[in-house]
C-alpha cells in the first residue's frame, strides 16, 4: 500500500480507512506520531484494515489483521492509550500480560512495549496523558500508580466501548448522507475520554511469578541487542555470547515468551528485515540477491520459498510492486457553543 497522506494536525478532524496488505502497513501509518515496527510471525499473505478517526484531542483506531504479528513501539511521554481486544483467535500478550478476547489495557507514555497478537481485531483510543489524568481527577477516579504504570484487565464487560467505537466509525457515513450535519468535536472528545476511563478504573490482576520475569528479561535483553543493529542479522551464538547465557537457557526463554525457538525468531526477524529492504529498494538499483545476501540468506531459491511462505508473494514481486494511493477524507466539524 502507499505511504498515506500526512494525517491532519492535532487541531483538525479527519478519517483514514486503508486496506493493508503488509504487516508493517499499519505501523507505517502510526510512525507519524510514534516509533513503531510490525513483524509478521506466521505464513501466508497478509490482509487487514486500518481505520482511524482523529479529532482535536482524541485518536480512535480499529485495526484488523489475519496473521500473527509482533508489534514493537515506543509511546511518547505525553501520549497514552486505552485499548480493547475486540476479537482474537487464541491468546496474545503485551510484555508479561496475557491478552484474550475483551482484554482492556492502559499503556502510559514514555515506555517501550512489545505486543504479540494472533489474527485479531483491536480498538484503541489515544489521548494526551495529562488530559486523561486531569479527567480522572475531576471524575474522582484513582488511577493505579498515578497513571504511570501499565494496567491490563480481563473478563470485563466491554460492550459499551464496542458500541461507542461502532458509533464513532459510522459518523463518516452519516456525514456523507447529510452534508449539513456537523460533529460537535469538543463534546465527542469529552464523551470518549469519560467512557474509556470508566471501564479502565478496575482493580488489576495479581503479580507475575519471579521465574517468568527472569525469562522475560532474557528475551527483552535479546530484543534490545537485535534492535540496536536493526539492519544487521544476528545469530543464536552471538546472542548467547552477548547475553552470557547458554543456548538451552535462551531456548527456554524464547519458547516461553514467543512460542518459538530463538533460531526461528531470528529467521522471521531477518525475513521481515529483508521485506522492508525490498520495499525501500523499489525504483532503485537494489536486487533480490543483494538484499537476501545482506540478511544472511545465501541460498536464493530457499530464500524465495521461505519468503513466499511467510508473506504470500515472491521477493521479486515485493521489489517491483507499487503501493496504491491512500487518502484521508475530512468530516464536517463544529465547535461546541460556549
């Protein structure tokens, strides 16, 4: 897909509705306001949809994906999200926290997050964190750790959030049907913030066992090393040397955290890195063989086979494919009368 047009600034209102054909497409859109990367973990052609409504103070996003994706992001200091897993085929995770159908999460700013989700549909609301904390104080809500700690809740009745999201996403059609209709965006911002906070202020679940935390630390340190050289391939041996752990310890940590061996994880990361390099090489002198060799794939026919199995297309197709244009559509807005 195409690099979407720049989103409206924070004082504008607008829509984005894009069919995604690559795991990193949705991340590419969101990189306009925070660092983010998506890696596809299972085989097959990717298909999804990214919808977004942006108003003065609120971001509402629904994201659909048909493949398992590893999402890595850094939330800016002044930006937080409240999210809901609307549908999921299996279980996912954010760090040490398990995510299932109807899981609700609060992710404050100034942190790195790693989310792994199987085929799913998610909904999230993005807010200025100071505004959210001010609203919580006005409403008399006690946010855990003063809003500075992530919170994940399960087994909640999220029907209200789902209905609100459906209503918000239908506003575009209503505006198109009646050009004279306008959205009172100040009221919309206030209502969305209040409803999202309402479902969030529940007691979080219990603590995580220490031995799980140790496994988590190993995988997080491994990921930090890999991310420190994002354009270079890593091996299991170099990871073990850098982390001062045995291959067996690394194996247990990756199996527990990612559900795969470190070798399989590194291979998938290399394939995703090669895919990004091929996409970046469109219209240049880059070749499939040069990209494959750089990422440590020395058997070109096997690389093409593995690549096609993971992404549903040949690497030569990725290098030569042009992204279709995407566009935003404004919605009529009006300020609330004082």
